[in-house]
C-alpha cells in the first residue's frame, strides 16, 4: 500500500485508536494513562454510563472498520479492472501470434515446394533429354470399365510415351462419384485441362469435410499428371489436405491416403527423404500399404545409390600432387596416341581413294610415295 493510501486512511485510524483507548480505559481503569490533575474524591461508579460509552466506542470501531474496508476496496477496484484488461489483451496477442505462426509455416512450406520445383526444372534443363520435346499423345487406359464412364475402379494412365507426365493413379469411391463424378469422367477421357477447371469450380462451394479432402487429393492427382509445371500445385493441394485432416479428428482416418499422395508428389519432385517419410506414415492396415512400401523401398534404393559416388570423391581428395600430375600426364599421352592413330587412319583412307581413282594420270606417282 502506498503512502498516499495511508494518509487517506489516517482519520479513520485515529478515530479507531481513540475509540479503542477509551474502551480499554472503561474496562480496565488501571491501563488508563496517569492524570496530571490533583486527585479527586472517588465517586460512585455509574454502570449505565460505562455501558453506554462502551457501546458507543464499539459502534465507532465498527464504523471505522467499515470505512477502512470500503476505502481498500475502492483502491483495489481499478487494479482489478486493469488486470482484466491486460489479461484480455494477452489472450488476444496469443491468438494472433498462433495465427501468424500457422501462416508462417504454410508460407515456409510453399517456399520449400517452390524451391524444389525450381531445382527440378533446372535439373531437367541441364539434362536436355530428348523426350522433353515429345508431343505424342498419351493413351489412357481404364481397367475393368468402359471408356469415359463413371466407375468405382482405379483409373490408370500409361505414361510410357510421355515421361514428362506422371501416371494417373486414383481410387474412385461413392463419395467422389457423388461430388466429383464429372471430374473423374474428364480424367478418364484424359482431358486434364477441363478436369482442372471443373474441380476448381467445385472446390470453393460448400462441401463436407471428407469430400473436400477427397477433392483436394483428386486435384493433386490431376496436377501431378499434367506435367512437371504443375508439380508445385499438386504438392500444395496435398499440404492443404494434410492440414485439414490434422485439425479435425473426424478426418484422421484419411491421413494415410493423404500421406501416400503427398509422397507421390515429393517423389515426383525428387525429394526422396521427405517422400520416404511420407510413405512410412501409411500403416500396415491401410489398403495403400503395399504401394507405399514399394515406393519407400525405391526411395531407399535411390538414396543408397546417390551415396555411392561420394566414396570416389573421397578417394580423389586423398590424392597427392604427384599422383595427380602422373594421372594427367597419362591422359595426355593417351590423347596423343589416339590422335596419331586417327591421323594414320585418315591417311590410309586417302591413299585408298587415290588408288581407286579412275581418272588418275599414268605419270602420277604411285601411292607408295605418299607419306
């Protein structure tokens, strides 16, 4: 309590002190302070006056205590209000911080996916494979169903003629047929552009949560099958579906399927370690466990194969300067031998063409004189 508060309480405290002193003197006269006046003749005690004085002192004490408590309550009320205000602000700041953290994580995932896509495009540009310029159409096969019709079977696309596009691997069900039947029909007809437009029109509408997750996965499959330029969009759709499944407990059953399609997108982007982790999240009780295990084994093999050249690089690093000079000298000598051999072969072809020339004059020198 501050000095100002004590000063504001001083009248009540003085009144309380004087009342308590008076009451003590009435009850026990021996405790009263000594009087400087000359001694008086003792009078007969008046019991009624003592009782009235005691009641008055008690009333004064009660009033002083109530006033003191009221003043303390008035002083504490602004402190309580300020406490509630700061608590409300702290809760608002905490909620805003959590929201910004979530947005930051989503932005980081998008940046990572964009970086992976750029690295993939750069590697494709440097490799300069001939099939990148292929414009042959890609045949689409639908197993156990008629062409361009709704079905509950797996839609499989043969990408052997166009390596730039991933195969269409999608398991249709009653839920997807009821909400995305037109999209599946366009996918079966290999009209991916119209399928993307159609699913972009459906997804913003009001859909059940499980249907929205299935739609995001279907769009991811379509984007992944559209070529490397759509790989980033495919991964973004899987990330959105994964975030939705993690937030809602009723969608946890779809997490293995989301992780499987996310692993396919990461595998397409050649992010092998993350793809392996995504495939590992598919449990043994899930129908996609066999395919996920196959892809995970493939990722492990590629990662193991990628580690093999490092041993050769380590061997080259431990070479001495003399060994490197001898190796370069040996290469130089072998190049000179190959160059000399090529010169001799060219000379022999020139001599043979001179002997076979029907227009060669009789006085021309024979081929033996040609060096």
